[in-house]
C-alpha cells in the first residue's frame, strides 16, 4: 500500500524522519506535476502566440486591401462626378441650342 493511501493513524506512527521523507516525496511529486503542467501551458502559449501573430498579419493585409478599395472608390466617385458634370454641361448646351435653333426631333 502506498504511503499516500495510509490512514492518518499509520502516518502518525511514523518517525519524524519518515514523516519528513514522506512529505518530501509528496512535494517532489507535486513539483513534477507542476513542471509538466508548466510545459503543457508553455506549449499552449506558443500556439496561441503563433495564432495571434497570424491573425495580426491577416488583419494587416485586410487593412491594406480596405485602403486600396477606398482609394478605388474615391477615384470612381471622382470619375462619376466628372461624368455627371459633363452630362449637365451637355444638357445645358442642348437647351441653349434648342432655344437658338428650335427643338430637334431627329434623334
């Protein structure tokens, strides 16, 4: 039977030196378990750091793509405004021409 499974009566019968040895053994066992736990957590932390790094890279690429799309949108708005301005100008010229020459229905 393991010493950890011993009842308190049996542990009480141990000499002070044996009690200390048992406590040292238990502490070493706990220490070993904690070291294993730390190693496992360290691996998890590395995995999470790697994942975070990948996400940050992906986020940065999305920001670049967003900025490029916003620039394209601005250029298209500018082009749309220029075309709308040109259409207004041509409509104005048509109105002037109709006033000067009369309506033209040949189109």
